[in-house]
């Protein structure tokens, strides 16, 4: 959960500048949380309290109207629309991490990931991206190895995870689709050596950097045993009181470490 938020914050300043390297400054004075964090926390709030997804997404949007939402979500939320808009965008995948902790089985993860996605992203690719992300996180937190995660995601969702980042990076461009974001984000995790390296690799693709790093960071967090203390502390300090409180309560409920040494 915190791994997704940290990825979002780290990737935030790289979103539209096409960064193609991994040796960048981790945090910048303009680093901030974006819609990825806002909606990921909104999903966690729903799972903590049994809230309705539509009502909660609308509420969080009105509390954080300038977080950088996609145009279709912006129109949906600002007009109070309650019907899905058949999106295949990566918003379904970036907001799903909490589902992987609140469900006890892969079947439960897939069902809840679809529920969280389909209120807006009811296109099959939107649902598939959310489910694949949530299952990858679930497998990482339940002790699966790198190859098992790769093979299960390929078998269940049909993504090709055998490509190398070095082959993807040169021609990869900004892509807001689930099908163009989730596979490279998972590959960035698969090629990583630790949490920070995973996020750096995701950003280095030069695409929708905050969402790539959010998804990659969400998988890397449980796989590597948490978010490193300096990163976790910095990111928690960048959240406002509400987002921080929901995040910490969710992590406490589901046994996710947030030890920042403070």
C-alpha cells in the first residue's frame, strides 16, 4: 500500500518529461502525491469501512480536485455520474493495491479488483489490468517467487512478461491504457533488485511515470519486505492528515509495516 503511494510520489515529476534513466534524484521539491494516491487510498477507505466505491470516489475527487485525474474520470466525478464509462485506462490498476491485502484468496482478489474497477473502468482491459496488478501484489505478499509471479500472471491474464526493459525502453512512450502500462510495470518489478531499484526502473521507461512506479512499487513492497525507512518517512510526510490516517489505519488492519524509525 505504502509502496504504491511512494511510487506515485517519486514518479510524479517525471510523468510528462520522458525520463529514460534510473539515476535521477529520488525526491524533488515538487514531488507530490497525485490522483493515483488519492484513489488508491479511497479504495482502502472503502475496504476498511464498507463504503460504496462510487460515493467514495466522488467524495475524494471533491476533496482533492487538483490531483491530476484523467479527463474521463474528471468528467465522471465532477458531474456526479454513477454509470461506468467503459474505460480501459490504467486508473483501474493504479488504485487497486489495497484489494490484494483485504482478500484472502486469488479468487477473492479477482472479484474485488473487478468491483473496484468496474464502477468506471468496465472495459475488459480495464478489469484485466486491475486484476493482474492485484494478483501480482497478492502473490508477492504470500511468498511467491519472481518466476511464479511472472508465470501466474501470464497464464491468468495473457500478458507477455518475457520482454526486457532494455528492449522496451527505447520506443516506449506515454501510454494511459492498462494493456500498455501494467505489463511493463510488472516487468520493471521482475528485473529489480530491491524496492528502490524497482521504482527507478519503472520511471526509467519514460511513460506515465507516476502510474508505472505506483504499480511497480505496490508489487515490490511486499516482495522486498516493505518500503525503506527513508522513503516511507518522506512519503508519509507529504500526505495530508486524511490520506495519512487512512493509509496507516489500513496498514495496521492488514499487518503492513510502516516503521519509519520515528
